[in-house]
C-alpha cells in the first residue's frame, strides 16, 4: 500500500477529509516500514526519510531542521537541500510522523515519505507545473522583447508618445501572467521566509521582480511621474525565464544525480508468486515473505529477497547492486540477491533473508544516509548564505539612496540589478551539486558512498594501503607456477595431475583440479595417504596402457630434491621412475588486483600491502600484484600503528580492507574502503563500500575524487569571480536589470552543468 502525504491548501471538505485519512494511515506502525527502519541496538527507535517540497535555497535546509529538531521524541535531523530530503532519528512511542508533517506545514513546507518519492502524485504535479511556468515565461518573454525592441533601436523622437504608450501597455499585459503565474514559487518562498523572520535566496529575487514590475506599471499608468521615463518589462520576463530555466535544469539534474538511489528504492517489486501449502502459487505482497518460503520468479521480474535457487537456470543481472556488467548464470544451489533482475529463465527461489536483513536493504541504507549528508564546504556555504543575503539587501538599498537624487528611474534600475545579480545560488550549489553527481556516478559503478565528506579527504590521499587476505586475494588457492623437466610437455603433465587431483577433497588438490581440464584421462585404484598425497593408476579414456602416478609432497613422490626454492605450498608429480612436474600454489589474486595496483602507481600514489601472514608469503603476493612495499606479521595493533606512523610523517592514507580485524585501522585512516563481502564492522568503519569487490574501483574513486575537488574549486572560483565583477558594476549603474538577470541565471546554470560532468561513470583502469 502506497501512502502519499501532501498539504496542498485545498479548501474543500473532501480534500481535508482525504488528507486527514492519509495522516492517520502514516501513524500506523504497519506503514512505517515503507519509509523507516529500526535503529540497530536501540529498541523502539526508528530512522526515517522524508522528501520535502518547497525547498529552494540553503536557508530552507536550516528552516526545515529547526522545524523538526524541537519536536518531542525527535533526537536528530539531517536535511540535504540538494536532494530535498530529511533524515530523522525518532522514538516510536513518543513521536508520530503526522506531527512532523504538521510542523513542516506550519513552517511552509510539504512532505511525503521518501519511500513513495517517485510514485507520489503531488511531486509529479509539481514537476509538470514548473514546466508550465517555464513555458509561459518563455512565451511572454519573446513577445515582450518584440515590443521592447523599437525602444532600443529607434532614434529619439522617432516613436510617438501614443505608440510608446501602446507598446508599454501591451508589454504590461504580457508581463502580468509571468508575475501572477510563473513567479509564484519565488513569491511564496520569499513570503514564507519573511513570515518566519529569515532571509532566503528568493527574498532579493522577489523584491527585485516586484520593484521592477511596480515601477514599470507606475511608468505605464503615469508617464509623467519621476520614474516614467523607463520600463523594465523585458528585464523582468527575461530574468524570470532564465531563473526558471536554471531551476528546471537543476531539478532534472537532481533527479539524474539521485537516480541511483531512486532506482534502488524502486528495484523491488510490490508482489511475487509464493507457493501455498497445497502446492499452488499465489501472488502475495513482498512484505509478507518469510525465510523458507518458495517463490517463483519469471523472466523479466526482479528477485524480491536474498535466497538460493531451488530449481531452474537463468541469467541474472546484478549490475545495479554489484557493478558487475555481465549477466551471471544462476542455477540450482546458486545464491541470488534481492534487487537483481531475472533475464532469461524461470527460477524457483528458497527465501533466505527478507526486508531489512537483505543485502539490498543494506545498500539502500548506505545511499540514503549519504544523500542526507552535506559536505563540510556545503555547510559553510549554508552558514554564510543568510548574512550574505542581508548584505545584498543593504547594498541594494544604499545604491538606490545614492542614485535617487540624480535620477529616480535609474536608482530603481540599479537597486533591481543589485538585488538580482547578487543572489548566491551559484555559491550554494557549488559543492553539493558536484559531490552528489560524483556519488551518483560511483553508485552506478557499484560503489556506495557512506559519507559525502570523504570526497574532500579522498582528494588529498597520497598513500594507498591494502589488506591482503580477502582484499587483494580471493578465498581459494591457485596454481601460480608449473615446473617440468626439460623437454616435457607442461600441458600433458598438468592434465595428468588433474586426473588425480579431482579425486581428492584436499584444498591443494582442488586448486590443481581447477587449473586445467583432463577429460581424456581417467584415474582408477585411487589411494589417498593422509599428509602425503594421492596415488592412482591413470589411463586414457579410450583405452590404452595405464601407469601408476603419485601426486603430493616431494617425499611422498620419492624425489625430495624436486622441492622448489620458494616458501609457498608445493605439490609434485612423479610416476615412481622419474620426477614429472612441480606445482607452486599461492593465494588466488583477484583478477584486477595487479591492474589496479599499476593504475594507482601510474597516478602517483604510494601503494603498500599489510598482512598478518608470514613476510615471505606477503612479499610473494605483493610481487605478483606489482606492490613493492609489503609488510608481514602485522597484528591489528601493528596495522593501526603503521598507518598512524604514515600519518605522522605527513601522508594522507587510504585503507582498503574487509576483515573484522581491519575495523580499527579503517577508522583511523584518512579515507577507508570496505569490500562488498566485508564483515559489518568493517563496513561500519568505512567511508566507501565496493559492493562487487572490484579493486579497479579504487583508482577510479581516487581519480573521481580529484576531479570532484577540481570541479568544486572551479564552481567556487566562478561564484566568487562573478560576484566580484558584477556587484560593483551593478552598484555603479553599469549593469541593467536584464543583464543582471541573465548573469545570475547563467552563473547558476554554469555551476550545475559543470557539476553534471561528474555524473558520467568513471572509467578507472
């Protein structure tokens, strides 16, 4: 059941009754799961997310926080103006969701559960309404500009007073719909801010529009007045059109940036076919699933829970969840995760985890937490926005007073230009637009951002430290080298070893069995000696002579001298007469480990490897990965001390780990990354989580962090340069209102478009 809450100001009794029923429904604890989750370790406490409508500037974020923070039972509130979302920590027995919505309504905002963000009719209507406001402003602007053109190009006296009055009246009529309809968001937001004794970004915008339209109307009604020599209808309509263009583009880019989170939230289906006790399949709501249920997932459907395939075979797309772009084959016994897409065949899945216990729910939680945060630089911008806006109003008033004795009409023009040109939209968008675009790009790659502030620290990293086991390596041994006598066929010796190894369950035998195929040989009379190896008769499948072959230790094979000069595990092959081959094994290196290490070194980073394993084993693995700085026999305390020593030497350290013992060092590092299979403690201490375990995401993340820092600096530099140049020009009377509006809108558009470049998925290496 989808619950949509909105406060629209309808006056009819039916609307009020419907609104009351929605509020009553949202207070039902059964509905909380749609937009809330229990807080771990705190009985009765919940974490909820709301989507806020009516937020247009940095001051709105502070207003929403103030409206919610003082409510009974609400412990903490985080509001992100860029995504228009609020995160609340609240106590179920003390606070109620309807109380929050009422408080927001009294503060001048509307809210709805974030879980219903895309299905909410009010939000879609607001998007369409903004598009209509933009279209009306654009149409009227073109007509007004057509009527204003003669005043710019005609010689003095060429236009008669009657014709000039007619053009002004026509412009007034065409500007009126822009003021009444297109400007409503600016006026309502400014009025709300003034009623609550605060100054938001829409206050100077609304004042500039009203002053320009009011003075132009007075000049139209009374051309003989002191300000009757000039009208600014073209400036008003142009400014409104470009300002709405910026907000429309910002809205589209915001949806695109938050698209990964919204796609995750929409990923699960509402219902699924579940097997009933009589064997029939009936469609039930996903929230009614329990562990042990058998569900049927048809081709094209999304798997609603974590579980194991009981019957069937299909290709499954897990790209959104793990970053793995290639559809994976899943058959009986394979594990499947909630949110993955069944592509080709029907699957019967035995449910393992449902609801908040699924891996999908954990990913949504990570993204929601990150989207509700604000980077440090964005918080600084929010704090200086209100004082800056107050200075804007004072500067406009001072400019008007200074110019009034010389020319009242020009004084009004200067005041309007100052109010418009100094609106700090670009400043407030500079940091959050860039970081959210980067977070969206990483999410599409399968990297979840837990803390947006980490982007700033990530751009300063100069040293990358990897844990070994589970981070650079997978969970199986692999054959890394095969040595044979001179002239021997290495492939034939490998097939001979595989014929014996696949008959044994020993981990080293399993590694050899996976190294190559041996379908043409068969082993009989098998005998496995504990601590020694495997002995068997091996012959071709199609018949032929057989021979006795030994696979195991050098002593078991009867050739102790065959041992290789290395410290890793070794398995030898002999036939009782001669030594045939030796196999060196080591931990399996992740396929992209060496490539990722090379990419980091190429980018100028110092790369190190820490492990509690023996130094020789660590050095061998480091050599295979291309890492020269390797340190073994490091306990969790030693790892922590090592990273602290690097930091004391002036290095900024990125730590990549996955184990329980990596928790302290992950928390200590300047930036930390946990692999997707990491234990909960490691993920809880990390800044980023690589869901699919691809190490190539590490150099891509660092490269994107540097690009994000560069874009943020470009945005801030542009905002500062724009204000430094345009404000003096406006105060000096050298910038007409239409140019001020064009400059302000263009500045905001430039910031948003520059940030949108980061939304492209990083390529990595």
